[in-house]
């Protein structure tokens, strides 16, 4: 549980380019809370960031773009699935700061309808003037990105390659900073959270929050990640490794223990990007009770986990649960046929 003190995480030594307008609000959801039997549900509105349609990846990109500019890059390349939110926001951030952008996108999700292939994030990638490399699902996208970067370097370009989800240790610093932001907001509101719930895809947001809470001297095990990409064992291993890498960037003496990482795979379903009935129900529930929209790949599945935890009484009436609402709204339009 979050305590009252509000120490800071000093990230001043890292290059950073501001992409957010300021702290994102924490909002209470009274109608949903009543529907869930009195569990007090709050949302951290990462979807309200203005640039590029908003979303949590902008926190990582503040540090990734900052590092790219610091090394004199003129081009940024990143990787993801065809409807990647991270790719869309990388393209938007690149447009904001004047970098050329190339996206290496794989058809990792077995969907072939026109909405998925050409609407949603992929439409916005084009509007942000990114060059898209369309690869089959079996392709090694990062290898392709590195080879493409070398081609451009041979032409005299300075290229920065950004990993899946922006989830390098540098990118994860964005969510270490967010941990301090949550602390400051909870202290100002005289509020404490019994649980923080996040989607866990490329693991960067979860790892960054854990590293941030460790740097703040808090037990981070109250953060629960619902994996939407790999199974629990895979997600646990990746999250712990990235949390430790990030913590050591902040302070070489920091360590993240294995019991700090809580992963639940109960909402993964058949796999990444594949809809589930519980996801559809969760998206409709939040929309119909609070007028808020979740994406179908990340937040929709994680929020379904929150709902299941409340209805099964893993979360109890009177407890305060904070859900990190990651954005990804354009993905809804790519999944139109599922609703």
C-alpha cells in the first residue's frame, strides 16, 4: 500500500524530451465501483496525453527520443505488431521533434480483415508520415530494423533503433517517474492504493513502476500485471530483468527482488491480440457505466482481470484499486467486427 511520504526519483542525468502536457489525472469511478460491490476503482488516465492520440508509450518516448536527440539521430526506427500503439506514438513523437521515422511491423496477430490491416493505428502511422515495413508474423523484426538502420547509416544517416514497446531500461525510466507521480497525487488527495493494476505486454510499464517504487523505498509487490503477450512465466522473467536494469540505471545499488513481481495470465486467452469474451464484456462495462473507452489488446484484457478480481472477492469492498489506463483507443476501430 502506498504510504504518505513523497520522495522523488532523480532522473535529471538522463536526456529527456517533454512530450506530455503534465501529470495525467487520477479519477474515481463511482458508478463502476458501485457495480463491483463497493470496491473503489480509480483510473490513472494515461490515455489523456494529447500527442498522437495519447497513451502510455509517451512516457517511455520522452526518454527514448531524448536519448536519440542527444546522440544526434536524424531517424528513429522501431518495431511492433501491425496495430502497435507504440509504433503509432513513436511516429507522432518523431513528427513533433523533426526526426524521420520508420516502423517495422509484423503480422503477428492472425487477423486479415480490412479494419485490422488498414484502419486504427496503421492509418495514423501514415498520417504521421512514417515509412512502414510490412513483415510476416514469423519475421525477426528487430533484426530487420538493425539491418535497415545499417543501410541508412551507409547513406550517412544517424539512426536510433528503439526496441519492442519502447521497453528498454531507458524507456522504462518513464514509468519509474510515473511511480513518483502517483505517489505525489495520492499524497495530495490523502489517498492510498491497495493495488495497482496494469496490462503487461512488453513489460516496460510494469518494470518501470516496480523500479520506481523500489527507488522510492516502497514495496512494489502491490503492482499486479495482467499479461497480454506471453505466459506468466515469460512475463515474470522479462519484467524482473527489466525492473532490475532500470533500478540500476537510477542507482547502481538498487535491486529488485523476485517477490516484487506479480503476474496474472488469467486474461491472456488464446494469445496476443486475440479477443476474449471477458475483454469484450469489460470494454462494454466501462463504456456503459463511466463513458470511458479501453483498447481491446492491452487495457481491455487487464481491466477484465480487475473486474474478475472484484467479482470473485480477491479485491474487497472498501479497498482502493488503481487501474493504469494505457490508451490505445485507435485499436478499437481496428477491431470493429468484434463488437
